[in-house]
């Protein structure tokens, strides 16, 4: 949601419109009310699985993230 006043001091998280749209889709699937809840969910998922992520899996995730960012930014 865009800022309505300059008095709004909430921290801003910038991302491409494509990533934002994927966040919105996930938000609908999870039945959350805000993008912040989705990001918190993804962080909790990451925290839970961090120790189990192998180097090859990490490389794969990073490649997929890079590909997603490139595709969605067109």
C-alpha cells in the first residue's frame, strides 16, 4: 500500500513488482491480511530449515531466486 503521508515512519521494504505480485499470491493462499505476515511466515520457514539446507540446495535456491527476479522484472 502506498504511503499516504510523510508522517508515516514505517520501514519500507523495496522489491520488484514481480516479486511483490508473488507475495500477494502467497498472501491469498495463506489467508493473511498483510505482506508483512507473509514475509514473517517465509522467515520462520527459513529459520526452521536453515540448518538442514545443503550447499547444493542453497545454490539451487539462489539460482531460482535470481531467475525469478530477472523474469519478473521484465
